């Protein structure tokens, strides 16, 4: 089954989400370094967050212990023992435990794009994969009632595909979205009327492209229609 392909190049929504998630993850990592790691490891607290969380004290203790260890290792050193007192050791252990809690909290709060794949993997109702040779097209449709909603994601697995998201029924049709050279996409599809709604893909690359499509939601079946 052949269809008209999109005529205008457009940025894939999946690519925009990936770039946004990457920027958020980079900002979170920078905040973690400046606000937590520097105070906890080196006693450096440019943001003042280390004092609030009690991490700067731990960093200062670590730095002092490192200096004392170096002094003890020097041949000319014959001063008093630099072994930390029991009170210092207990305080350091308590701050270390607090730091672990903060790290765990920060890891849990990372952007959704970095956490969701494993959690979502078990939630997809249907998954299909097919290798498209250069120039080959394929169409998959969801059989849906008017107003029904289905979630989806598809990926070209390192390649890129042209796509046309559309719906049809006897006597009517609709085009939801078109894209050219897209590596992936994800979102929700709401049926404008009772009928078949889905995607037509075509590989315009010079090499094979593996398409993987996953869906879940309010539909009776996912079927290949072209």
C-alpha cells in the first residue's frame, strides 16, 4: 500500500524530547557536583548548600585527615598521632550516611527520560519489529472507537524513517502528523472517529532500517494494513 509522503522536513518530536532531557540531566549533574560533591569531598561550598546539609564539615574533615596522613608519611614527621578521635569518626560516619541518602534522592529525581524505559517495558500491550529495506514502506493501524486514546512509541533503531500518522474509515480520513527523516517518536493518539488509526512508514535511506513500534491503550487490535 502506497501513500503520499510528507512534503516538508520537520524536526522529530522524539529528538526534541531527547535533547531537552539530555540538557536537564546535564544541569542536574552540574548542580550535584557544585552543591553536593565539592562540599562533601573537598570542603568547598560555593553555593552554601553544603553548610545547610552538613556536608561541608565532612569535606573539611576529609581534607584534614588527608593532610595529616601525608604528614605522618613524611620521614621528618614525629608529631602526635593524627588518628581521628572516636567522636570525629562517629560524626564522619553520620555525615556519610546523610550523603548517601542525598545521592539516592538525587538519583530518583533524575529526568523521566533516563528512568522510564525499564519501567515502561512491561507496560506496552503490543510490540512489533520489522526490517525495512531501502524504499520499502509498511503501515500499522489501531482499531479504535471515536474518542479512544492510545499511547505509542516507535524508533528507527539508529536509522531514520519518513512517517505519516493518520486515520481512516469508510467515507472519511484524517492526517494527524507527518515527518521526514525522523529517528523516533512517541506520544498519544486520540481517535477522531471510529475506524483505523496509525502510521505509514517508509525507509528512504540507502541501508536497511529496523522499525520497532510499541502501543498500549484503548483499542481492539493492532494490525498491519499495508
